[in-house]
């Protein structure tokens, strides 16, 4: 039982990161009906940007808490700006083009970002500092949980709750849902659809930036093409939960993280990736639209 509970905590930790990244996929798909394949590489880019910011601040500020807070804020702003730039350059000119054109553009943007990271920082992995978060662990009934895991869980769930409240309880969130249903009708109602799409990319990219920083802080090692594997896992999580469905992306990320952790704990980590796609196939057979389905009237 201790092994199960320990792997459950580990799974929820990485699953919450998957959920944050998956939200970027599902929000863009909800509004544009586009799979933003470059999103995973923005996550990788955020990890590198965060490392640079963190190292610069470490020489000027002694408080780890202030360093972490400023790192998250600066990185989220930079990646949000990168997401908006990506939409303006790679996606907006192709809105009226066949869907395949936008998909090819997304793949091209993904490769540009990935190779840009390699050219700027090199192909060798970079390492996050080990002491930026104090190495504090608590033993609760034989289950260990670290301070970093607790921070990941608390911040991730808080951001997911804020996003859910924003989309479902605010005027701008209502406009986002209306644009997701029918952009032409939304324009007739006085909604600035371009502004809504820009807001969607800002929020999705900022959440992906948080996920990228958590990946770097949790695993410490980052590499230029890591956006592919983490982005793919988050995309799978979005599909499992129901693409275009915000609660579905959250649920899918958590389930995928727990599933991978249990497979790694009871079998082997080498089986985790293969069995992840077995899980995806099984869910698609019985629930083609994902566990929670694609909620047409509320998808974002």
C-alpha cells in the first residue's frame, strides 16, 4: 500500500504538470479547431528562459522565494508574448485556408522553435540548480512528499481552478465560449474575436510556461527537444479527457500522470510510454470523444 500511495503522489505531481500543458492544447483547439503542435516547444522554451532568468536573479537576490516568484512572472510574460507572436505569424494568415495548411504551419513553427533553442543554448542538456527549492520532505504514514511536489500540486490546482472560474464565471470567459461555438455569430454580438483568440494564446502559453518551469525544477535536466515528448504526453492527456473540454484536460493530465507512475512503480518506466498509447487506444474505442466528451456548447 505504501508503494501505491507513494506512486499516487508522484503521479499526481507529474499529472498536474501534464494538465497545465494540456490546457494550452485544448483551449486553442476549442476556439480555432487547431492542434497547436508548437505548444510543446513553447513549454521547452519556457524552461530555458526560466533557467536564464533564475540564474541572473540568483546573483542579485538572496531569497529563494523571491527568485522563484520573479522567475515565474517573467517567464510567463515572455512565453505569453511568444504565443501571441506565433498566432499572428503562423496561424492568423491561414484561418480561411484548409485545415491541413494550419497543421503544417504548426509543425513548421514547432521545428523552428526547437532548432532555435538548440542554436541558442546548444544541444547539450542544461541543469536547474538543486538548491533553489529547499530539500524538505515529510513522512506521512510511510509516504514521502517533498516541498517541491507540494508546491507543484498547490500551484497547479490553484491555476486550474482560477482558469475554470474565469472561463465559466466572467464576461470575457463567456465571450471565449461564444467564440468557440460560432465565431461569426460572436462577431454579430459585438465580440472582438481576434482579441479572444489572442487572450486564448496568452492564457494557454502562460500555463504552458508554468508547466515548463515545473518540469525543469522537478526533473532538473532539460534538453532542446524535450518539448516533443512532454507536448505529446499533454496532447494525449487532452484527448483522453476530451479535446476542447477544460475539465477534461485537467482530468486527462492527472489520470495520465497517475497511470505512468503506477506503471513505473509496479512494472518498469520503459513500459510507461508504450502502455500510455495502449490506454489511449482503449479509451478511444469505448469513448471516441474522451472521458468527459467534447462539450460543444462550452468548449474553449
